[in-house]
C-alpha cells in the first residue's frame, strides 16, 4: 500500500525505495513455491488467515512452511 500511495502522490523516489525493499522479500518468498502458496502461508503465519487454497493448489508442507517462516524472520516481520 505504501509503494502505491507514494507513487500516486508523485513521490517516485520513495516508491522506488519501497519497491527495492519489497522486491527481495517477494523474490525470497516466491522461491519456496508457486504463487500464491507462499504468500498465503506468510499471511497465515502473520495472523492474517486468507482461507484455504483452491484446487489445484496445495498447502506447503512443513519444510516449505519453515522456509517461509525463516524468510519472514530474516526480514524482521516475525519473531
């Protein structure tokens, strides 16, 4: 939301800074599995349940969920 708000307000350099910050997080999360599986897992781990995945998507296994949690911790988003 901050990235889009900054861009809409004409604060392009601020929007670029947000993009650079969020790009690495997105890249690392999406390296775990196919989108939106790791993103929905991250939201669940952060207390924002988005409901069940619809077929043909499957929830991450324990290893994948651990990788998502480690990524969130590395970015200071989760303890």
